[in-house]
């Protein structure tokens, strides 16, 4: 049975990857600084048994906890660590940027230093296109990095630490930069679940600015598959952009969800002040990933949204009881 250690397993991406691995008969060792998710967000619950899953409460901001990560790796002879553990949320990073620095810079620096003690471990860093900043062309992996927000600056710093410690200090890593990922189990304050829930509850949704900012959205299964392919086709210290070719503005995305749910968009949409420093566009080229790790996006935006809508409808009673506002954790 193949073994993988996951940091930040309580994030939407981490939870999705746990579920993806368990379905494929992997043994998963997961960590998070908070307790395991509760229903309905614990989407891997039905696939757990005593043999294939182990959860550990670990905070990478605590050096004593970092040592526990190495103990888990050595004791269980784990070959790969996939790292989703970071402080997210772009807009909120302006309010207390020191919290983002603490986790995404200092926490990641201490993590990679600790991992350098274990030469064989493969470290998969999960990054973001936000590090590139606003762009009007398709971004390649070697394009200039110009982050626009505290969140993006800290993610870029973590990327640089990973690169430097791999090149000079014995870390064995790759970095994956993903388009916006979505699917069943995503936090309700994100744009896709927020829109779906607004339609189901017949409540207005506020769009930042005029909704013209443009993104690419990747379905959770396609996202998860790319990680396994990158591990399988391992090339030390490489960076890969992982993104579908389709690009869509936020306002068109909201309208598409309304269309799929057969709801009048005029009853749903309102507008609010745009976020400070928000990038209007970043569309990544995945040509390198297509060629080197043999990855292709398989799920169309329409089909991915339909699956996501179905999950929300199925779990609506439970979801209605939950907070749909982001709550910051230091």
C-alpha cells in the first residue's frame, strides 16, 4: 500500500486529495492545526478505515510539531509529503499580514529546513498563480513573479525558500501552481459555493467591482490527478502550472451557475467595492505539465459545476446551519 503524508488536510484542497487517495487504495497520514472537519465537509469519511488513514493534529508554526512530522515520516517509511498547509484568503491578508508571514514564510522556512534532514522524502509544494501578479498574457513557469497582495507575497516567499533549499540544501521538491480549484466540500465563502447557496436560499450575492476579473477554474478530481502524475513523473526542483485552458470572468461564472440552476440572475446579483490589489487576470499555460507529467484537464466547467451543485442540493439542510463567512485563524 502506497503511503502519502498530507499537511493542511483540513483545507478544501487537502480534504479533496485525501478522498481521492483513499478511493485509490493509498494509506494516508494527514495533519492539520485544527481538528478534523465535521459533516458534510468531511467528504472522505465513508472511505476511512483503521488501516488506511491516520490523522495528526500538527501546527507548522510550532517547532516542536515540526519534529513530529519527521517522526511520522521515518516511523512509517513515508516517501511523499504533499503540503496544502498555508494561510489563505487574499483580501483578509491586508488586515493582519503578520499572520500570513508567520505561517506562509516562517512556518514554511522551518518546515523545509526540517525536511532537509530526511534526504529521501519527496516534498510537493502547493502554490498559487497569485505569485505572478496581474498578467495580460498566458503565464509560463519562468515568467517574472510580481505579487500584488500580502497573501501573494508570502506565497512567493515560500516558493523561493523551497527552490533555494532544494538547489543548495538537499531538499527534494517540486512546486505546483494551480488555477482556482472547486468541487464538492469547498468552503461556503468561496465564489462558486457562495453563488450556489445564494440561489438555493434565494438571497443576493455581492460581486466585487464589476465582476470583470478573469480566472480559470479546475475541478477537484482534475486537480488531484495532476498531483499524482507530478509525483509519478518526478523531476526535482521543477515548477508546473496546472490550469484548464478555459478562462471566464467572475460575472460570467455567476451567470453560468444561474443558468445551470435555472434561476433568474437579475434576482441574485448585486455589486460592491473591489478588493485592494486584486489581480484582474492571470491565465497560466499548462504546456509544460501537458508534456512532462502527461496531465490534461478532463472535466468541463459545466460538468464540474453540475457535480458541485448536486452536492450542495444533497447536503442543503446541513449546509444551511453553517457559517458562510470566513473566520480568520491566527
